[in-house]
């Protein structure tokens, strides 16, 4: 497993676990985090994201205020999901279980504003991080999850 540090434009740091290989894999598109869904859940207007694909991982980085990152990883198992969760704690980002989303879900907050929600549904992990209230990130996840 490779840990990839990510620093958002707002300075909030998150650690993302990448467990896949570099092989080309089709998976969820950043279109699932459409401007309409983002506006509905977060109340912010976004343009098309910068998209980075690396094997089973697709990262959608929106140049918005506040910054917004949506990440999908396919071929995720419950054990890999648990390893990813553990890595948050190892990097000083404690987690809390979140009920009612996907198969499993947890959140992490850094300071008073930087929040992350991570959800496992079937074999896809959805991660959303932004300087927005956790409830808004959960709302966006609920709009994306039916399409996974």
C-alpha cells in the first residue's frame, strides 16, 4: 500500500491510501460529482474538475472556494478499507464511524473546518474532503452513492 499525501488549496491535509496497480481500469467518472450535485449538497458553484486517473483510482479536484476533492477507488475490499481508515489515525486524523452510508463509512475532521467522509459501497470507495460541514459532505455522498 502506498500513502499519498494530499494538500488542498486551503491548506487542509489528508492522507489517501492507494492500494491498486497502475493498470488501466474503468471505473466511476467525475461526472458522478456533477456541478448540479455539488451545488445541491454544498451550496457552491464548481466548474469541471481536474481529473487524475491512476489504475483503480480516480481523483476529481475542483478549483473552488472552498476546495473540494472527490476520489473513487474500485476493487476495494473491507480489509483494504480498514487499512485506509487506520492510516488516517496514524497521521493524526482520528476517525468516527458513520451509519447509513454504503456498506461501511467513516469521517475524519482536522481542526474546526476540514472534513472528510469515506464510504465503501460494493467494491468502490468514495472519499470526499472539503472545508465544509460534515453534514454537507454526507449529503453529497448520498447523491453520488446510488450511481455506484
